[in-house]
């Protein structure tokens, strides 16, 4: 099925065929009928009888269906004859006799409307040509729309892997910040390709494949490109989805072709991005996705097939490692699993610096602070933050981006743009002010909570009317039960403030409620933080890198208990938050008023007001 080679001639042939078809078609419609019709003269019946009687008619043919007589008449002074036609008045024996006696011949070969050649053309060749033409068109259409590749329908089963060589990507390991472990492992792979002897001497064999796993935007694709840039060997890059074809078996053919090419070019690296598209677990379902399974089977076979000594290394990337077929991830196929996790504080700072090199930025920017504020951001988000900062600088007519640009763009990336035209009513603004200060105050008053970084009540395009940004002091990898509870209390602080001040509740807390519930539930079902269930997991996380869906694994009764316990945990924290606010009511009022007036308040301002007030209070107490 690899007839790519005669594509050109075929195209030319197709064009000719189409042209010829069109010509014949037009001739047939407009020219031939006219020619033939013109050569047949229409005469009256009496003319026919006259010619008969003067023995000038040579041949006669009856077309009984159309009530027509065709006859030929001798043209005087030549040996040619003229074909004529006339209507039949009456098909009587007398007429037959009259023709017979005139010496004319009964014939059936008078060329009537179509020449025999024409009828052959119309009857046989034309349909064939039409089908051929349609076939060609269809093939072109399929080439464009279905296979996607430049080869088209006649090149099914050709892989469209792009070959990168050293210079073409231009991306080096130095362009990838953080991810030191991943870089180290990949550097070794590259070294193996460059100095195989060093490893062979000791008897170590080349790892056949490495699987990059991690959440989206952490630089998996980037790392692979860096490998391409560092390794001085051919680099094939293909995305898993490119193997997915409309027809069963085509994906498998593509895999075969890819590995054939790779074997020819060895030593080389093959990179399959988003491998979960083809590498999904095969399940026992009858009538499952045959095409995908065949493609996967072919991939497994190919990975077993080539010997490691040739130097074909397979890299693959995915953010759904748990959905991969176990056969694919076993040692011998993907020997190495390289985690590419979300960057830590240092990593974020490095990534920011790498991307800041691409824009003009003032020298006194403190990347450490930005990295701190952007906790949980992926590499892609950080790259986006830097770019947003540059855009913001341009918008405000400056030639360099500064600290404020970066800070604002964190919020843009996290919460969306400031909504210019949404004007909150005075009452709404007041409620939002109290709500946000409620969060902040509860957070600040609990010793284990992170201090507030910034509070704003400027509406964002994401729909948030305001938010409180908390920044962790340092990196946290463990969370104690108390810290989790304090977090829940902070989430409920917004609603608690509304209740306390306005004695009513609003829809503004829906996101808080969601997050508080999630945390409380996880404490009970996953972290073993309830007294009753001890260290039993009631829930398992399936999609760890993509949102982290959970599935319950317990009886219906236990589920009911879990629900009750979740409510109890949140309620306790909600009450705690209400109590904290009640105790600090004067501060709540003052801070809310300040936020209402200024719309944005930084962590420092917040703490200043909070502490000043406290001093005043303690002063009053001592007097
Ligand atoms: P994925 O892991 O989803 O494949 P990509 O590799 O496509 O993510 O990363 C998207 C973009 O994010 C990159 O082009 C790069 O600009 C940025 N990025 C992600 N991680 C890093 C990193 N560690 N260092 C520098 N830039 C990064
Ligand atoms: Mg990617
Ligand atoms: Zn809130």
C-alpha cells in the first residue's frame, strides 16, 4: 500500500482524463447531435411517395416506435445519397407493396440520430470515464480531508514523522529551567547515543525508551525538543493522534513505517507525543476500538523487535500515565519513567528568568517574589505570565516590563483580565469587601495559615468579583490536619463575614464552598484524618495530572457516613471562622472600609492596619 512513487504521473493522467471527459461530454451534447440531425433532411410524406414512385429511394427503414420512416435518396449526378425522414401516416400492406415494387430496399442500417461510434462512446466509454473521474475527485478529497498528510489516500500507512536535526529546533537543555532530574536522565540518554562505547565496555545496554509523565504545561514537549537540539542524531517527532486513522490497520502501518525509517537512520531518537492517544489500556470489551488496539499492538511489537544496540531510543510523553496499557510501560519497552512535575519555588524562579530573557525587563525585578506569588503555576503558565507582563508594559507605553507588570499578570493568568465595564453596585461592593476581608482576617488570625499577599475587589473576566491571594511562606510538601482545617476555615471566612454583617447570604461563596468541601472530603476519604475510618482509603484518585478525578470504593452506608462527616468538618470550621470574626469585629469593619475605598490592598497594608489596631486595643486595655 505504499504507492507514493507514481503519484506524479497519476496526477497528470487524471488531469488528461478529466479534460477528455469534459470535451467528449460537450461535443456529445452540442455538436454531434447537430451534425447528425443536420445531415438528415426532414421531408413531407408526399415527397417520400414522390421519390418512391420515381425510383429514387434506395433504402427504407421503419422506426415504428417513433412513427418515423428513415429513407435514403440518390443525389443526382453523384454516387452519394441523402438521408431523409418523414412521419408514418399509415403502416399498411399497401405501403409495403409500394416500396417493394419501387425497387427500394428494406434496411436497418441507416445512420439515424447516433453514429455507431457515438453510441459506443455514450454507452460504454462515457460511464467508465465518468466513474474514473469521480474516483479521482474522491481520492483528491480524501487526501485533503481524511488522511491529513501530504501523501494523501495513496500513501496510507506512511508515517508523517518530522525529522529534526540538531540545528533545526534550536532548543537546548539550558532553555528548560528547573526539572533537573528529568534533564539529568535525558542527558544520559543523549550521552549514550554519542559515546556508546563507554557504556558498552561495562556491559550496560541502552535503555530502549523513556516515558515523560507530568501535568500539562510542565515542559514535556519542550524537554523532548531539547533532546533533539542536544543530540547530534536524527530526531523523529510524531504525535500519537497522527497514528489514528479512519481505516483499521492504517495506524499500524504508520507505526511500521516509522520504525523502518528509524532503523535506517539509527542511531536516532523517536519521540511520540501524547502517547495516551494510542497507548490506552486494552479492555476486554467486544467491539472495542480495533484500530487503536492494532496500532498499539504494532507499537509493542516494533519496540520488542529492534535491538537496543542499534541505537534507536524512543521518547514518549503523556499526562495520563495511569491510562496507559501496562504492556507499554513495562521494562524493556519504556524502561524509564521520567516525572516532569509542577515546578517548585526555585524552579518557578528559574523558569521566570529563562522567559524574562526574551523580553525587555527592568533590572530590579524580584523574581523570587513573583515565583512565590505564582505558587502552583506550571511552566507554560509562567511563560504566559512573563508574556502578559510584556504586553501590559506596551499597553501602558513603557519600554520595559517591571515588577508591577509581572504581579498584575499573575492575576491575569490566574483570575483573568480586569473587567472594565462591570460596575458593582455600592451594596454589592460592600458585600464583596466584607467577604474578602473575612477570608483574609480568618487566615491571618490562625497562626498556621499563610499570610495574605493581596486582596482586591476588582471584578475579573473569570467571573470572580474579588479575591484574596495567599502566599505560602516557603515550600510546603506536607500538610498537617490543623493546617487543612485552618484552610477550610479560611474558605468559609468570606461567607461567615457576610452572615455576621448583613445577616444574609449571597451566591458569591460558591467557589469557596466547592473548595472547602473538596478538602474536607479528602481529609476523610484519602488522608485518614477521621477517627472512625482509621487508615482506610475510601476514594482513589484516577487522573492525577488532569484534575484528579476520584472514584469511591466503599459501601453505600459508608458513603452516607462520609457525607455526614464532611458536613461536620466544614460546619465546625465555619463556626470557628464566625467566632474569629466576631472577636475581631472592629478590625473587620476597618479593613473592609479600607478595601471598599481602595479596591486593592496589599498584604503589607493589611498587616499594618491589623497590627496598628491591635496595639491601640492593647493600649486601651493597659490604661
Ligand atoms: P507539555 O508538558 O504539556 O508538553 P510544553 O513542553 O509544551 O508542555 O510546554 C509549553 C511551554 O511552556 C513551553 O513551550 C515553554 O515555553 C513553557 N515551559 C514549560 N516548562 C518549562 C520549563 N521547565 N522551562 C522553561 N519553559 C517551560
Ligand atoms: Mg506536550
Ligand atoms: Zn470567597
